[in-house]
């Protein structure tokens, strides 16, 4: 049973190797990629069902018991995010052949795609900090290749900034791990949590916590560390942008959630109180960025930042409602961001531009795209009864119960402005009279539309079906509020 924990990681890792050998036969590679991705999704669903039914699955690789060996922990939080990752990967891989050029596909897109999924999955499942660093590097290496796929000048320019920022944060990450090992003598997260609790989080440990937050905050694009984000996520092909926007920053957020709900929970007046302010500033500056541009891809990219703010807000407040809201919003945002990146990719393709100033009246030519965008905007902004509303309702309820009035007001205002920033695409790009001077001849294929519809359908279900989903999310929040459960399950005490 414990071997189930490694299956969601092994499948994309092996799949990436196999499709590398078939790379010159594009049709075969596409077929194999879709098949392996669907197998990965089915396995993730089965493992998730097992975890939510029977409890966490702990794999001690090589027979080395924790904390001495490499540990994989498939608990409710990690497997939920692994399942969400596989849903997004499935949508992306069916969208990809209709979006990528033959040149991009034959430059090992599918191999790097599987490497990215394996890195993200490993980061969610690992039970020690050093392997978290290793899986970060795996997914970053894949992202370096994907961001330059196609070789355009703008891609190469943005990739330099992206690589340098991540190299610097990776250097700080491994330094923080070394300092933490020197302080507590272990890198296993369960044992670190146990030992930090015994010494009651001394000053040096709080300093290390701040350093780790800086590392994860850079990767998650929190204020003021978000300056690198918007453009590197819009220069690749839309399918790559969707994978980046849905997954990469979320690995940073997951790391913050895990570390600051398990290990560094003893000086919350220093760490978690600061999270609330950082969350508010992330919301404000992210929305300002989204409102400041007429590039439809940049609007969606900037909207990643306030979403990260909402998730961190729940961790800062650190009560049951707020943490439930963070987890709900995290899953919601992964799904809707991938859908939006894919959707604006199609809009830019049919319009021949990403500039709103050069669009207008698209609703007369592409009504389905217009109404899909309209629904997506409502989901993103948290309009009832969609999934964004459920997450924000829980967050606001948690904030009000903790008397955090300021962040509540910022969150409400940000939600309205997020709605406006995306509706701006609908109003300026789709609404209005039909422009007879513009001819739109490109027709989006069914392969481009169906993955978007599928992702939006899941988002709608997360809202309308909240009665079925929420008990599981609340269970994860209760689990995070009691770190001893994680410690006991890993160390078997």
C-alpha cells in the first residue's frame, strides 16, 4: 500500500523518458503523451481516494525508516494538489497539439512537460526539505527549457531574468537548509517540527524561518518579490503559460503552507502576523498591475499575484475557516488560472493580437469565446455561486472572527477590481458594434475549446458542489492546525 505514494511521481518521470525516444514521430508522441497523462490522472484519483478514505500513505524508500531515509508523504493536502496538477496536465496535453508549432513539438516539448509535472508532483509529496529543494530544481530545469521553446528574442530576454532570479533563490534555499540542519540536526520535516517544538523556536530558528519565507515568497511571487513574474509567464506558448501560471507559483505557496503550519508555528506574532500585511500588499499591487495594462495575457499574469495574497491571508490568520478558505482558494485558483491562460491564448490567436486597443466586437465573430471569458471572469472574482466565492467567503469569515478588519476590506475591494480587470477584456475586446473593417478568419479548433470548457466545468462544480467538497477541505484545515498528526504518521510515534 505504501508504494502507492510514489506512483504519481514515477509515471510522469518514466513517461518523459519514453516520449524522448519517439520525439521524431510526432503523432506517436502525441498519442503516448495523452495515454500516459490519462493513466497519471487515473492513478492520482485512486491514490487520492485511498488517502481520503484510509489516511496518509507514507513511503520509506529503500527500507530506511524515517527520519533516516527519503520519505514521501501522500497526505490529504499533498494528494489533493497532486490530483489538481494532473487535471491541469490533462487539459494542457489535449490543448497542446492544437497550439504548438511542429517545430516546438519536435524540440522535446512533451519530455519537458513530463519533467515539469514530475518536479511539481515530487515537491508536493516529499517529506524532507532537501528533496523539496531537489524537486524545485527539477521543475525549474524543465521550466527553463519550456520558456525558451520556440527561440523568439523576447523569450530569450525574459528567460535570462527568470533563470537569474531562480538561481539566486535556489542558492538561498540550500543555504537555509544548511543552517536549519546545523540548528536541529535533521532535514526531515516531521523531525524538524518535533525538535523546533522542543526548543520553542529560538531566535536563530525564527531567522531561518524568515529566510525560508523569502525563498518561497520569491518563487510564489508575493509582495515585494513578485517583480520578476508577469512577463516571463506570457512569452511562451499559451499551453506553457497555463502550466506555469497554474503550477509553478503554487509550489512556492504549498511550501509556505507546509512549513509554516508544521514547523514554524511557535512565534506567530512575528511570522504569521507579517503574512497578513504581505497578503494585503500582494492583493493591492497585483490588481494595480492588472489594471495598468491593455495586454490580455499580462492582465491574467498579474492576477496571479492577488490570488497568492488571498491564500497567504488565510495562513496569516491561522484559524479553521481561514485555512479552509486558503486551501479551497488554492485549488480553485490552479484550475481557473490554467483555464484563463488557455482562453486568452485562443483569443490572441483569433484576433491576431494581445492588445485590447486593437480588438473590438469579437462577440459577433466568436460568441462562444466571449461567454466562456464572461463565466471565467465571474469564477475568478468570486461571484456567487462559483468556486472563488466559496474560498473567499471562508477567508473573510475567518478574518472577521479574528477581528482582522483591514485585510477584510482590502480583500473585498481587490475582488471587485479583479472582476473589472478581466471584464475589461470582455467589454473592450468582445462587446460593441461589429467592426466591418476587421476580418476575423481564424477559427479555433475543438481541441482548443474543449480543454477550456472542461476546466471551467470543474470550477463551476467546485462552487455549486461545495456541499460535497467542503467537508474534505475542512478536514485538511483541521489536519494542518494539529501538526502532531503529521509528525506521528511520519515518525510512527
